[in-house]
C-alpha cells in the first residue's frame, strides 16, 4: 500500500474549501428521478445528464472530487473523452461507487445490509485502470421501533471495514458512508444517539480491519430530527448536535468529514454546514466538508428537464450550489442571496440567455 499517495489524495479531497459531488445514482434511482420530470429513462439521457454535470464550467473551483456510477465511468462525453478524464481536465478527482446496493437483511425485518464484497478486489483494479482514485460504499440505518438493530449495525459496519481495507490495498481512498436515514418521527436527540452509536461501531470495525484512518474520508448524515418529528430544530441546534456527536466518535487522524445531504433541500444543507463551520471550525481536528448528491443536483435536474436548450441554465444552477457549499465551508454562506439567486435560475430556465459567469 502506498500510504503517502493515499493520504495525499484524501487530503486533496477536502482541501481548499472544496467538497465532493455525488453523481453516482444507480440506474434505477436515476431513472426514478428522471421519471418525476418526464425525462426519458435511457442510457443516452443518463449520459447527457452526467455530461451536463461534469462539464459545468468552473466546477473545479468548488468541487474536489466527483463520485461516478459504474455505467458513467465507462461512458464518454460527446467529444469522446472518458468521463474520468474530463474530470481530471477540470482539476476534479474521479471517484466511484463500489457497493451494489442495500438488500434486505435476513432475520431483521425492514432492515438492510449493503452488498458488494464478492469480487470487489478485481473490480477495484478495473476502476483504478479507468481513472478512479477513491471509492464509496453506503450503508443505511433506519430509526424505528427497535431499529437499527445490533445485527444491522454490526453487519454493515463489518462490510464497510472490509470494503475500506480492500480499497486501501488497491490504492483507492475509501469514502465510508454510514447513513442514518431521515424518515421517521424521532427527535434530534435520538438521531444523535443512533448516529454516535453507528459511527463508533464503524470506527471500531475499521480499526479491527487495519484500515489506515489517515487515508479515508467519512461521509455521515447530519444529526437531524426525523422528517415527521413535530419539533424541527433550528440550524444552530442541528449544527451543535452534529458537531458534538462527531467530536465524540470521529478520530482526529481522519482528514475529512464530508456530509451526505440525505434529502435536505440544497439551501438548508448549505445553511447547516455553514453554521457548523461558523461555530466550530477553529476547534475541529478534521475538515468539515460536503459530498452532496441531491442538495447540489436537485435544482439543475428540474431546470434541465431533459432539454438540451436548458443545459446552460442547469449548469449555472450546479455552479451556484457548489459555490454556496464552498462558502459554507468557510462560514461565509449567505442564505438570503442564495434564495434569491436560486429563484432566478429557476425562472431563467424558460428564457435562459445570459452569459455564464
Ligand atoms: P444525497 O446527498 O442526495 O444524500 O446523496 C449522497 C450520496 O452519495 C448518497 O449515497
């Protein structure tokens, strides 16, 4: 294992106030999101959409790395450049999702375990050849009556650690994603307890499997009340609970924490990340960054609508959301400006003619 190269890649992924963009939706998830906007669900439209994202002018100003899906890393832009190469040309590190999805966990009704360890060593070798330098694996945990169970936490944490060790052996930085889902009526405090327990177990298993903490990125959920919880806490309370939880369980050797957005709106995800950096940046041992999917892509997908004519406006929305999150990392995000500009881009999708900044 070239530990120097691993650590250097991990540090670059969270350097300069930048973060990751997740564009690794599986074919099924991508199609589901397209269906909502009546966008044809074909390999070619998925390619066009991913090209729109990757080719956003100036994306590398705020984005350090992009997580691709297996289909995308094998595709090319319309001028014939492989996606991974197009990213490198923009100064963005290519990454790849390597799990094959969360499947029902035997004996644990309603719970899931993420699969994909079989044959993973060979697949990682292929992805390195295709240009990937980091790899993501997502495990999911739902809060409910008696869940997440001990069995679910142990099984997923073990799989995360096995995948992370294989990644480091291959020279890929693992992006370890244990996601406590937002669905449910649980309180902020319950989410904090569960998230802390899950992360503590994950780090224990990572150490058991001899994963080098300096050469990985952790991608957790923010600590949030459930979507149907009657008490929806303020941005500052969410920031406090999230950072307090992470400080308890994420070792200082880890270079960066990159949050998933999990279905939060882009504006709220930026505001919460901003509050964490405003209140705690100087006290943190790791970088506090982002690895958002929906919270960066959502407005752009809506604007694009599958129409080539809307590409520029959609790219402007992507650029804007990425820049907002870079500002949030510095604690300089302005929610009022964001709100006005986001509304402007949506309106512009009908009559877009402006120049690209
Ligand atoms: P969201 O930000 O939409 O949750 O996506 C992040 C991700 O990579 C999910 O695996």
